């Protein structure tokens, strides 16, 4: 089972947690709680005036497989969005941070509503899976809200190399932009470091690699990569970049490790995975490392765009 952090028990804790994650993710200190409990918050829980971004937090335990429940939740969000704009705010982005599971129908319905009402902003839907996943790479946040944790092994660092080719965005912690620099190795290397916190040896048995093409429009032609060097000795994968945008399933590459890698007690482990092609289009990529007693799913990494909604025009909710 992929480890997921327990959900907060109070709305106040959840709001503070989301605020800390937003500041870390966007490399800023401008996100702050808006008002306090008992005050009229105008549909706003967290706001960054510098980034013109508003976050609405919803601590919920809902079965969104039920059409009625999903529709009620969407109407609740739309009511909050209308409240934001009716009070004179004009954000460029609204983030809906929730403790429910990810649901593309909710995201698509919200974007359809914005489209037909000509509202000039974007909406991001942060599920608890996304929030929990992002949190793992900010150890100070994990320790602040989950100080009781004593995990046997955890992801300590993740990087994408070559840094001059895959430049990290200044405004988004998990977004990388392809730069076509001649005579530079353009094959992406995913560099992971783990820490075994336990007093026992842990085995890494296999790795699963997931890639999804994002439905983002591009004007003109994608850059033709140059300067690709021969791969060095690493785990190699070859994502299929010819996937149809209508295919909801990601491309999965499996790395079966013939002889398990031993991670000794209280020791680090560093793994590198290199793709055989450069990442010149819009992709979302993540990995699952399968150890003998726990599976660790990495946060999602975005290339050239972090817009994840499908872009579908939704006229009716169907399950």
C-alpha cells in the first residue's frame, strides 16, 4: 500500500497545513490565512496578494462516487467562487484544496463553468493524495504536523538533471521547462535519495515509472532536440510519447531489479533513472518505489506545463 498521511482532524489545522505547502511549493512567504474563525471570509481561506491567488480549503469525508454528493460538492465550490468575485476580488488563480480523492470530473466541470461565465482565472483542484504527496518533500512541514511519525524509509530529495536543460520554474516547485541548448545532454535523469530511518535492512525490489501527456495547446512546432549524448550506466526507461490525449491511462514502465538493492540501517540510498528521449512536450511524471515493507510514490513532476485538467466541456455529471 502506498503510504498516505492521515487527514487533519480540524479545518484550522488543514488551512494552516495547506498555507505552509503553498508557500513552500511556490517559493514564497506571501500566502496567509484570510481572517479567522467566526468572521465572514468572502469565500477565501488563504490568499497571496503577490501572486493574486486564492485558496479555498474544504476538510471533507465524502463518497464522490455518488452523483448527488458530487453535484452538491461542485455547487458548494461554485457558490464560494461567486462569493469571491461578488466581493470585488479578481484572482488569476483559485485553488480548491480538499481532503477528498482526486476527481477529473469535478475539475472539468469547474473549468466549464468558468469558460461559459467568462471568468478570467484558472482553477486547480488539490486532492488529499496530491497534498500528501507534495508534503513528503518538505520535511519541515511533515515534522511540524506529523511529529509522531517514525517511518522506516522515506524520500529525502528528488532532482531532475541536466539542470541547464530542465530548468526548474521560479514560480512552481515541481515544474521543469525544457531548454534546447546545443551540445548538452538532453536526456532527463531523475535523481532520487532515500533515507532508511530504521534499525533493519530494507530491500528495494522494483520501480514503476508513470508518464501522462497533458492536454495543453502549443502554437507552432515543438523544439527539435540536439546534443543528445550516449547514456551512462543507469536504470534506463523509454516512455511512450505517442499516446493519444483521449487515453486516460498513463504509460507505465517497469524496472524489475534482478538482485534487490539493500538499504542498510540508518543509511541513505541514491537511485538514478534516465529516459531515452528528451521531454520536449507537456508531461506529468511520477514513480513508485517498491520496498519490501512499503511503497513510496513520488510527488508528480510536470514538464513545460502544470495544467492537469483534461479540458473536457462537461454538460452533465456522470459516474
